[in-house]
């Protein structure tokens, strides 16, 4: 089966974060709100881009099976993405 080679890209995005695993008081919430969001980066084999999300995988396996297999598929909402850079 002929499979189109996916683009290798680097995606840089702001990550979401949970504040706590229990009840919080107002000062803890204020402190949490003032901390900057983490910035993350990953390399992806770009599977598809939709209107709202970018979907990619770290592994794509092509074999004699009738379908292609993807490892660790990720989905990042477009508003969270700071930059997408083509690697190759």
C-alpha cells in the first residue's frame, strides 16, 4: 500500500494546567492565575489539521496489514499553538 509521507513538524504551544486536586482558597487561586502558562514543544508526524485542532503522531507504522498504525496520537487546540515549523 502506498502511504503519503507525513510532514515532520515542531509544534510549540501553551499547555493547560490544573490548579489543585482539592479545595482552594481565594489567595491560592490568585497566585495560580498569576503564574504564566507552561510552553511545550514536540516533534510530530503531522497527520491532519482541522479547523480547531492539529493532530499528529510520534510513530507511523506501515506494514502488510490493510491499515496504517499510529503511535501516541496527540491533539492540540489551534488557539493554544504559538508556532508550527516544518522540520523536513
